[in-house]
C-alpha cells in the first residue's frame, strides 16, 4: 500500500492493522476453542477426571501463549480439594493468569472450564458413563474468557487496572473453584474493582436476548450501562448479585459483579450439549458488548458495592 494512503487511512480511522484486527472477538476462534473443549476426547471435562485435567492444561497454555503471567507465583494453577456428600478430598484446580498493569486495583474475569464429564461424581443424577460435552456449559464461557485475554493483552493499550483471568474448576459440584479462590485470594478482595463471570453464553436467542446479572451490585452500574448498545445483541439486566455460578462467591464477599448468561435450553446438562449447536457469531458480539462495559467501568476509579437489601 502507498505510504501516503496508509497514513491518510490511519488518520481517518479507516485502516486497522492485522494485529489490531486480531483483538476483535472472532467467531471462528470461538468455535475452534469450543470444538476442542467439547470434543469427545476430553470426555466432558469432569472434575477429577482425565479430561478435566487436560482442559486445565489447555487453558494454561493459552494464557501463556497470549502473554499472561502465571497468577499463582510461578504457576498458572491453584490446586485445591473439597468434599461432596460421601466423596472426600476431590482434587481440582483453578487456572489463573495475571496481566500486571502496575495498578493498585484489579478486575477479575472468570468462567468455569469443568463440566459433568462422565457423571461419576453426581450420584446417579445424570447417566453415568455417557459423555456430557458441555459445549455451552461452559466451553462457551472459556472461549469468551480467552477472547477477553487476547483483547486486553494485545490491544496496544495499558489500562488503569490490572486483570486477573480465572478459569474455575469444580463449578458443577457446588461452585468449588470460586469458593476456594475467595477464601484464598491471590489479590485482596477489597482491591478487586469487580468480577465478570461468563457461564453459558453460546446459545443466543434473539427473542430473549442475553441476561446480565449483578446490575444491583454496584452503585455505578446504571451509569456504566447507560445507552450501551451492541449491534446484533439484545440484553436485559437483573439486579441479583447472588446466583448459581461463580460470581456468587465474589458477590457475597463484597465484590461488585456482572454475570452473562444466554439462558437455559433443552440440552442443559445432557449429553446433547454439543459444539455444532454453538451460536459463535452471536457469542463474538456478546464478548464485544462485554468489552464495552469493562472499558466504561474502567473510567471509575472505585465502584461502590451494594449488598442485598434486608
């Protein structure tokens, strides 16, 4: 391209470099991540199952490839055990990556990577031995997590907050990964700006739209959300900070939250939650909506937490 034309296009905001284009949420990448995590060879990413450990290592490799530092000393892993009914000392791990912008406060972005696996830890509630691939629940959330990692590590900016990206383990067995993290935080919870959680963001229904929970958890959220629009995406808000996903443990520990969820469907917690059913293009737009909201929240040095009303 002629250099004079290149300079003119850059000044006009028309030309975008290839590297800048790479930071835009991409349906093809999202589909590829879900295809891998929801493949039969990972056998549903069950906690304490081989596929679950394999998924955790995959996320750690992606964190490293995208430029995140290990979040737990020299390790990307925060290992823990927990008990559930007659099962004791069940092993799991969180996968944690750190983007240090030299700031005093940190934004946490999370999604759980585990699913039901072959259902051996669920006491017969689900068909034991059948693979539950969990494409929407929650390979879709991990894909969104990795797209946000890519954006904030490679967008060429240095935000005024640090970022901690967490792929939680053990969520399906009682929010175990976030429960452990909030009891053993690597960044003080009172230095956490907010926590954004993605759980099942891959089956967008344009009639329903995507729900965003936690709208009542910070005084500033109405201003942050004001007049935000994303082409192709309709959204609605819910005030509740509590819920059946990992943001819950942050909210009850005094952290403002946002929770993104495209809603239930007939494949929920069934062996039929498979990758070809993903709405990858819509998910890319959802992640772009999240970027808008994160960037607007960055404009506030502190968010004021709002707890549950008596």
